[in-house]
C-alpha cells in the first residue's frame, strides 16, 4: 500500500489585473480575467482594497446572477446586501456573505461608509448543471461564526468553508456539504512561518497572496508574490512558507465539476441556449419570477 504524501507544487501564476466593476469600484482580478484564467470549479476572484472613497463609494447597484455562487469576504469596511427576495445583510469587517444565485437573483452591494478603508474579496464558485436552476439562497456569516485558530509555529487561520486539519484535530468552518466541497482558508503567517494542510487529491486548489510573499511546495519551493494567484499541481498536501515580511493569503480548493462553462457577464450556464434563456428571462421580468 502506497502511503506517500505528495506536496503540491506551484504550476501557474496569474497576477491580479487592475480593473473596475459595478458602478466603478476599483479592484484587482486574478481568476476570471479570461476563459483560460479559471480553475474548475472556481470562476473568478476579485480583491478590492482602498482608503480612497472614490474607488468604492459607487458600489455595486442592483444586478442579476444565475448559475453559480458568490462569496464576499470583508476584511475591512461595511457593505449592505439587498436582493429582490427581501434579504438584507450587513457585511462588516471579518464577515462573509454566501449567496447561491441558482436560477436567479437580483441584488445590490452598496457601501455603508463615506470614508476609511474598504477591503475584501469576492469569489465566484460554479454550480453543477443539476443545481444551476435551484432556488436562490442567501446566508450572512458574522465574524463570530468563523473559527479562528492559532498555528503552533505562530500565525493563525480563519476557516470559512471546509475543514482545517491541525495537530490531530479538525476545525470545521460554517460552510459544509456543498457539491463542490469547497475549502476556504484565510492564513496569516509571521516572517519565515510555515503552513501545511492536507487536501483531497481529487480537488483543484490555488493560493492567493494579498500581503507579503511566500514559497509554495516542499521539495522544490517556488515563489509567489502579493496580489497573485498560484494554481497548484495535483497532490495530497499544501505547503507554504512565508517570506521575510510575513504573509497573508487565501487557500482555496474544491471538487472540479468537469462540465462545459458558458458565461455571459453575470450568467454562467452550460450551453449558449441556456444563456439566451437567462437573458430573455431577465429582460422580460420572468427572471425574478423564476427565482421565487
């Protein structure tokens, strides 16, 4: 019986690209820059970070989604979510909103501050074909529901989704049981600190560094700089070492769907015909009816 554990290596780097979205919110997009910049089941990752209200104050006015999930993780600031289903959520520093668009939702995300730092991430996770037209769902996850665990060698980990395996114990995040089985960790390491985590060998995984820099891999580590996403090779474990200034980074892993992806803006389906139907449903008003 082969019990060799393989450390994942850094295969591809996608530097965050400065762009804007919504009503002009400035951000950096790594995953999702183009069709070739995805990692099944992850479709897009945006980082927004600014102390200048002009970069974020216009927010994300009402817009539709269909066929995937959006995960907004706020490091600093205050945004309000409202949708046509009547949900209202206050997303504040350290909190997460997990929204399953399913067959359709129209929502807005608007800043509730006129100054100060607005900083965080939005991740898009695909849904399997059998779930793309299920009822929309929204969940607010306040900071006190997100486990924060100290690492033996210094540093800490927030467990947003999936399970952290540490020193023979499991730390479960608030999001469990989804078809894509996502792992979503926010890791902070001191200078030269190490992080090691087993992951399902069948899952795709990537790291996004947002402060400092890291070395990825065990036997032949490779560097990954800030504001960059690093796609990882197949393997059973993720090994990361922080640089001289320490590091903060996201660890994302998930079960690949291996299905066709056809995207038109905020709609992600499996065929062009399904995209055309989504557009017609939205333009005719049937979109909101289909989401109830």
